[in-house]
């Protein structure tokens, strides 16, 4: 499926950008069940899961170090 969204705000999350958006359109392209992360994890090969856990640990450490430096200035679209 897909969602078409209008960005309301983009917030600096240090190691990421978080978007607040209004959904203006969307469509379901399949009637199947969604693949939830909690279910997908159980299907990953052990070495992939280990790589994911290492990546997450590193990203969490970076987020903790930069969390208090996040700008709270409202986002303004360019142009």
C-alpha cells in the first residue's frame, strides 16, 4: 500500500529526522496481513538479527548523546 502525506513539521532527532504529517490519500494494494516487526524478527537468520541488534545498540547510544541537543524550532518549508 501507500500513503500520500502533507508534511506538517520536520523535527531534528539528532541522528534522524522525525516527520509529523497529515495523511491526504492512501490505498491498500494487498489484502494480506501486514508484516509486523515483532513477527519479522522471528523469521530473520540469527546472523542478521545479531547485526540488527548491534546496529540498534549503536544508534540508541548516539540518540542518548544527542537527545538534549534537538532543535525545537518549528519547521518551515523551503521555497
